[in-house]
């Protein structure tokens, strides 16, 4: 089997899995950054840092104390494009869950305010209500990425259907009770 066909199969499986994890009500967003001068790896790091701050602000504004105290978060599927050999500006394609207690217009306004208050963000952004997996398919396109699997920002990825079950408490932390009688 050729490497390209294996890669396409991996991406196809990833798409199917993310499609099952994506929220019912979501906002499809394209978020841009100002141009930085410097190394490409530094720029990608900076884009991820700014996006992490954005998510913290949106989660805090949406869930208030539940975000800080209980770790309640929005489902987010982010893909970073640009940089490297693509000669394009860095930008994110994101699928973000709309909370059940808000309408989409209110939530988009919260996101616009949070993105606009961060230093280094661009102004050519789009925010649309998303109803099908077409946006996810667009986010996972091969074009404009050096490596698709590296473009998915796993540091900022949050899937409410599975991530809460991976919390530390669910693994059962062993308590050290002194020396054991068994070798």
C-alpha cells in the first residue's frame, strides 16, 4: 500500500471520528492574525498561545465560575493553517460549540469581543452558524497545510463527549500508604 493512500485513510478515519464528536449547534469561524516578522516556528507558537487565551476568555465569559471551579468548557475543534511552505498568513479554522442557554448571535458577539481584545489578532474574521459536517470537511482539507495531522491544534482541542472522562480522577490515583509487605 502506498504512503499517500495510507495517509488519506488516516485522514478519512479522523474526519469520521471528529464528525461523531462535533456538537449539534456550532459556530464555524475563521480567525486571522497580524503579520509577525520572525521565525515560522515562533509564529506558530505565538498563534497557538493567542488562541489559547481567546478560548480561556470565551469559556470564562460563557460559563463564569463553572469554568474555573469545575472545568466546564465549550467543545472546540481548531485547525491552524498557513506559515511554512504555504506562504500564507497564519489563521485558524475553528468549530466551536454554541452553549444550550445562548442563541448564536449572543455567542458570536462574545467571541468577537474576546478576539478583538487580544493583541496580535487580525480583523478579517468570519463567524457563521454551522449545521452540517461541510465545515469540518473544509477544515481538514489538505491544501494550505504542510501536514494535516500536525495542523490540528491538539493543545487547544476540547471534545466534551470524551475529554471529561479522561480527567485525572478517572484514572484512580494510587495513594502511597508506606512500605508494602509484598516485593
